[in-house]
C-alpha cells in the first residue's frame, strides 16, 4: 500500500521518523526550497511525484532512481492532482449574489466550458488530465467517508416550491437525526432538498427556508447554461444560514458531464467528476449503508439496476438496503421495485428491499441494517 503525502509538514514528519520515500506518492508539493529539497535525499525507488515542483538536479536523480514524475499540466482551469473535495465556496468563487450573471465567471462554470470545448473525444493530454483528476477525487472521497453512508437518489426536476421538494427536505431531517452521512448526486431537485433537511436538523425552520427558496424555485433545464438564471437559484440557496459541523454530513457527487446543472449550495462538500460513468458507479459503491430511491426519471431507474446488480452478485460487499419511497410510483407508474423484488427472490438481497410511502419507516429500515453490520 502506497503512502500518499500532499502536505510539506507531513513529508517532514515522515522523514523525521526515519522513513525513506520508496513507493511513496507525493502530490502538488513545491520542493525547490533547499530545506525541502534536502528531504528528498533518500531512497526514491518507485516514488511517484504528481504535479510536484523539483530542482533540475533532483529531477535527474529521481529519474535515475526509478521514480515516476507526472508534471503540472499548464493552462487548465482545474487542479489535476487534487487531495481534497470541493467546497461550494471554491466552486462558486467570484460569484456575487447581487450580480447573478457572475456565475459565468466562477470556477464551476469555467471548468464546464473548458470540458465542453474538448468535445466528446478530448485529445490524449486532456483525457489523461481528466482521468487523473477523477482518480484524485475518488481518493479524496474515501478519505472523508466514515461509517456506512446512505445515498438518496431522485429527480433533478423537483422545484423548491413543490410538495415533493418539502417531502425530500423532511426525509433529510430524519436521516440527519438518525446520524447518517448522506450522499446525493449533488445537483438540484431531490439532490439538494435532502442535504438541506440534514443540515436544518429539525422541521422548525423549514417553512421560513422554503419561503426564501421559492423566490428562485427553478432554473430552465436543458443543455445550455443561462448564467443569470442559475445565479439567482444559487443566490437564494446561499442566503440560507445553515450550521457547519466538525465533520461533513452531506456530500454531493455531481459531474461536469451535466455541467448545465450546477452543484447545489447545501452539500458541505462536493466530489465533482468529469466522467459521469465513474461518478455514478462510485456513488452507488460507497453508499454502503443503503440507498433511498425517491421518484425520478430514466437516470434514477438506471441507478436502481446498477445498484441491484452490485447487490445481486455481491461485487462490492454484502447486499445493502434498497428503499423505494413512493409505493404507487415504484410499483405502478415505473414498476422498477417490482422487478427488483423478483430478481432478489431467494437471495441475500431479498430481505433488504423495501417499498414504502413512510419516510420514517424507510429511515428505521436503514437503521436496522446499520445495527447488524
């Protein structure tokens, strides 16, 4: 197992403890200062330098020792070798609520435009940079997840002034009270309503918050970005005063593949990817505490069967709960739950499939699973 170091102080501590740098990964460090360069005067066999700045003579010595050096990729609007997830403050840096069109100048919007410019088949340099970025995001996500996180899937089209949005907020309140770390796809609709509920902590302030959000209930869906409209939607969300705990309890996992839908302002952290396939599979895999499916469209149905495939074959561990919230929707309108139940018959996954209209019952089911793992 490689040791990964992305902080100069940790590197000094590692070396002070008498360890060399064989098979160690060092990421985004400027090691040109003589004192820092001295830390590299040790065995470097198999060391991996990701986006580090080294003295020329140190580069030659590292190459001679068999180390691999991945350089900084110039001209990109994002960090290739990240060691942390994104915050809303970082993604929306430069956004001015009084000028909603300023969303177009944020890192989130600029990175999306850069990705669009590469087309469906980016050249090898940009393809490699995006893959390395996404790998870094997965590593950073693993670093912050503890326990058995629960994911909530659902449609992006819920408007902030709808009854179903309120229902998703109340589901988030219950999940938060139960102590779960809650993951969503990180976008609008149900994906933002649930983390909002987690962070509110109770129902007492829901009416006031939803009244404020109703001033910007939606933004136009489609493949194009209306910066001003999205800016008004973001501004209404950022105006909500939410508590921040010591550890993040709400994590969004969005993608620039759907960059016309910005990340929501209620998740404390965002693991934002370029590759949607990596993002979707990753989200389903790390939700080891189970997944709640609220009504959605084709994307949510796809996630249902990706999730069930993992449970069916036990490819990522024991079968985890699949909770279908909305009995009529999931058994009549879009009968995915009925098919999952048939597929699960007689298998370990069978006992962990629930269809219900009761959010409290759904959360109790997830708690019961956590208690036996």
